[in-house]
C-alpha cells in the first residue's frame, strides 16, 4: 500500500514539473518575441583598430572634432564625419564607439551616403564622463569595409573648475580682459576664453553646448547665417548666456550707455549699446571685469553657472528620479496572500486531518498534504502573474514647451528587460536620441574588438533604432529624446491675464483638441487654479482659486500643480502613483526653468489621455506622464498704476549673508539695498512669512526692521505692517530710487536657523 502511494505521489509530481516547465518555456519565448531579439553582442569587425585596408581614388574622409580642449564632464562633445567624393558613389555609415563602463562601450551610428561629386556629413554629440578618455570614429561602406578610422584622445574632468566663454571678436585679443577671471574664491572657478570667428561660430545647438557663455564684441561687424542665429537662439533658450555688444538694435528698450537683459526660456540675452571692446576698456583689472559680468547677467545667475560647472551628473539623476515610477497594479496585494496563506494552513493542518480521520484514512495524510501543497503553489503562481514582466518595459516623462510659435519636446526614458537577453526599440526620426550616462569614474581602456557593446544607437533615414545588450535583468538604461517643431494652429492656450495686488481677472481658453487635467497658471508669485479643461473650453480666471506662493513654499506649489497629496504614498492607488510621478516632473521643470523674475505667466497642464509619440511600432509595456507648458503675457496695470509683484533684480547685500532663492538669511544682522528703477513708488507691500512648524531649520523673521533715512543719514525703526504709502516712504527713497533696509533678529543662536524675510512688492507709476 505504501509503495502504491509513493508511486502515485511521484507520478503527480512529474506531471506538475512538466506543466511548470512548459509554462516557463512559453513565457520565456513570449518575452523573447516581444523583445525583438538581436545579436547578444554587438562588436565591430577586427579591422576597426587596424590600418585602413582599402584606398579608393576620389574619396576623402575627414573626421572633425574640437581639439581646443573645450570639453568637460557633463557636456557633449560634437564630432563630424565628412565624406567628399569626386569619383565613386558610396553607401555607408559613420560610427563612434565610446566607453560606457569598465569592460563595456556603446556605439552611435548614422547612415552616410555620398554621390559622385558631392559631400555628405554625419554629426554626433557624444556625452563625456570621467572614463571618456578615448573615442574611436569610423566610416564604413554598407558591406562593412573600413575606409577611415581615427582614435581621439580626451582629457575629461581637468577643466571642471572653468567657466567656458566663447568670444567672437575681430581682433584676436579683443576680449582677453575676460580670460582667466577668478569668479569665486570659495569655488575656485575661473573663466577660460575660446576665440571664435563668424566662420567658426557654431551652426548647431549641440556645438554651442560646449560653452557656458558667448560674447559677441560687435554685432555690426560680423555677418551670421540664419542657421547660426537660430542655433544660438535655441542654445540660449536651453539656458545659455549671450552678451552682445552693439546690440541695441535688437532691443527697443536699449538706449545709450545701457545694458538690457532679456530672459529667453531658461537662458539670458544681454544687449550692450556699445561694442564689448569699448565697454571692457572701463574694466581695466580683474575685479572690474568681474563686476561687469555681475552687472550684465546678475550675481544670482553667475552663481548658478558656477554651481552647474561642478555638477556634471544632474541630468542622469533627474532622468533616474523622474522615470523611477511605481505601478501599484503590479505590486502584490499583501492581504490576498495573507488570506491564501491562512486558508492553506487551515486546510493543510486541522481540516485535512479531521476529514481523513472521520473517514478512517489517516494513512493518506502525507500524500494529501503533498497534493494540497502543489495546488496552493499553483494558486500563488497564478496570483503573481499580473505582477510579473514578460517583455521589456519602458517608463518615460515628456515635457512639451509651447513658446513663441515653437514646441520644444524633451523626453527621458527608462528601459529595462526582465531577461538576460538583448532587445531593441525604434524611435521616430524627428527625435534626437542620446544616452544619459551616469558619469561614474572608470579606469582602464576599452577595446571595441573584444569588449561587449552595451548599446547601439543607429540613426537611419526613416527611424532611429536602439539595440541594448542587457546582460543583467532589470538593468535600467536611460535616454534623452528631444525635438523642436512649429506650433500648429489651435495648439496650446489663448486668453488674457490681469494681475494686480493679488486680484486676478481675465480668461483662459484651451485651443487644443486635447482635454487637460489640473490646468493652472503661475504668474507674479501667484498660482491660479483653472482646473480640468475640455477642448475649446474657456475659464473665467476671476472665478477660480488663487494662492500666493512665497519662495520658501515652492515645494507646496509643485504639489498643488501635480495634484499630489503629501499624506498619500505612490503605492496606495494608481491616482496617487500618477500624482507622485507628475510631482517629479513638475519639480524638475520648476527648478530648471521657472524663475520668479519672469513677467510672463507659465501655464501647466497634463493631458487627460496619455499618449506617447516617439516610439515606432514597439510591443513594450510603456507607461509615462506628459507635462505641457505654455507662456502668456500678463497685464500688471490698473488705472495708470503698475504692480510689481517681484523685483526683477535681487537686492544688493550691503552687510550680512543673503540667499536670494528663498529670501532668507542665516545671520542676526542683514542690510539690503532695493533698486526700484525708474518707477515712481506709490506704496510698498510686505508679505510676512509664516512660521515653519514642519521644518525646524527655518523660522520666520520676527525681529526689528529699519529704513535708512537719507535726510538724517541714520536708520529709523519701522513698524512691521503690510503696506507703506508714499508719504511714509518719502525720506527713505534716495535720488536713485533706492531703499536700504536693515533687518536685525534677536535670536540667541546666531547660526542655528535659516530666517525667512518679508517679501517686498510695490505699486507705482511710470515716470512722465
């Protein structure tokens, strides 16, 4: 009897193992089919590092790259492969191999065909990290025959303490006064000048990205192509700084002796009425030249440039944080497993024993326990089917900026596979695709003949293909996709916004064919909550909630825009997960782009139905969120008066330490000088900060405030209130329209707290 039971048990176990093996094989095959399997190793031919075996008469291949040293960690290096043919027609491709990590590398490849008597170019923008000490550039024909090969040696990281300045001047040493300026003693940042001419000024935005700042000595003496101007404009929009001498004609506000600052996107244009050479003559030493840069672009932006020089990894970490979203639908429900486990223990133990004992078959207990265990194992396996990935999957965040008739789209994607197998996906040709590298320091050299190609990006004529050799399951690969296109008719938002002392009126219309969720407008330190908007819907802005957003409450502004509940975790529901995901994107965009100095309003919106537009025919499991932003003019006037919610220029620090980002100080005593420009001040408004109960490191200013009296040349103690009229301010406004305020805090711990100061705004009139 016992042997028979054992035979039955062995037979049932064999059936279960066979079924499990078949299911596993089926699942694995399904994953492989969905992954579009390619060769597990992508390795160039052995000729790649040897001498060129073929010389074709009439074919000239030139590899062009910047040998000036204008490259550092966190930047892209532009490389051009130029093929000229006076004889044969060649169908081929150019490729660049770059180290990705120890023992691995990646390849960027572009089709390059040239007809007889013509010239063709392939352009690459290669991310540079600490390990990018050598690149291999090749040109091959369609059969793989090598025609040109060159190894480029780099020295990344050695210039990371330098601010790169591209200088366009007729004279070779015309702008040398700006070379080797020590900008910050604390950070050790100095400028490094790279002379440029009108011919060598880049005509691609990727080439401008080598520099932090561009100086044009005299705009009237050079002739720039339309492509050069467009690329410069796009670079400034991305965050570049351009100081243009003799550029008064480009700004109607400029007059003799003035410098006009105009924000464009994340960047800044500075137009000087006179040539920079003449302007620089007044800055004969290093300190004066440094003061010129501070006057031109502002101390706050100069500090931001210094900080960005030392941070080469923010794009990688931003991409990682924004795309690391949790899908609650794939998380196992603990209570379900707890119920199954409870039933399993109950059935396997007392219930099974009681049933068998009642029937007098206690001898079948062991075999029954095995069968029940296998049954519940199958139940657990089936319960986990919705939490398992069976093919490569992708998370993405997309940002669409509508500004000036142009839509700029940027997407960060995170791609992974659950299997140790290569896979691929295809991207719409209109998008530029580049890997986002982690900038980890790697030692040693890479050998494309023997090392593993981690990924390959092939830029074709119709689409871009990305192949990934994923040697470790669930290893994330990050990419940045970008494109710029014309705004189509009816896309975005229209309307008018009036803002005066916190009172908002006007209208906002959704001109798109897309329904949007959580539409809101940020203008002048206020957040206007328009809510969900259907296509063509118009909202009366005087009837919607409006919130003041102090600088120190920026995280609350981000949460309000994204709709995130800070008391709800991303794993609690799909809605909470999407809100947390949106919160990451909004935080990135606000920190990277939105400035409190902007006079224009910024509109934030999320499409109600999420769709991605960059993939071509992929079977991936794709999840993502899209943020749509647009800009709109704001009217700050009423009855001849002008409301200035935020001063365009940060106050000058006369004594103490001041943080302009959130209007705070760490010291007991601070003296600031506010500049009101040409505006006739009628009244000054003070918004006093609230106590920060949840943040023990920040406290509201509750000390004494004094105004400097220009008549008595002494400080007068001023009552803390929310508004000061013209009569009260008369003795405290200088002939240059300056107001000096001394803040003194009575806190005993001098360095213990970050003290939040009152935020100043004003109402005035234009001078006649």
